[in-house]
C-alpha cells in the first residue's frame, strides 16, 4: 500500500500487488499529481510533499519524477517514523484501530 495524507486528513491511497520500488513510486506520484491537478491546478503554491526516508522514495528515479512534475518536496530522514504524519495512519491500519 502506498499512501499520501494531506493536512486536512484526506488520504490518497493505492493498493499494489507488488513490493514498492522506485518504479512503482514514480507511477504513484504521477497519478497523485493528476488527482491533485484535478482538484486544484494551483496546489503546488500551497503544498510541500514530505517524502519519507525509504530508499525507493529517495532514489534518483523518484527524485527525477518529482522534479519533472515540479512537485515541491522535502525528504525526511531515514527511519524518522515518529515525525512523519503518514506513519501514524499506517500504524493505525496495522493495529486495526483505524475505526475506533
């Protein structure tokens, strides 16, 4: 599963049948950008994508996709789960407490 979470709590999720790598992440980013463009053509002015420290998130392929699509982004440190908001959602899903 690949997910993005905005500051209003909207989740952009994708279920995959394969392990995520930089190719899959690039596809997800392209589809996410299409969705964000449909919602608001000027989203780049008020948005910064906080990308986590996974190797495939920080790969040259992923960074090039982000830059090619003019996505404002910043990278978090590897293994910084306690400061990445999406990790709280992943934790809730993994513990089964999402609907509590």
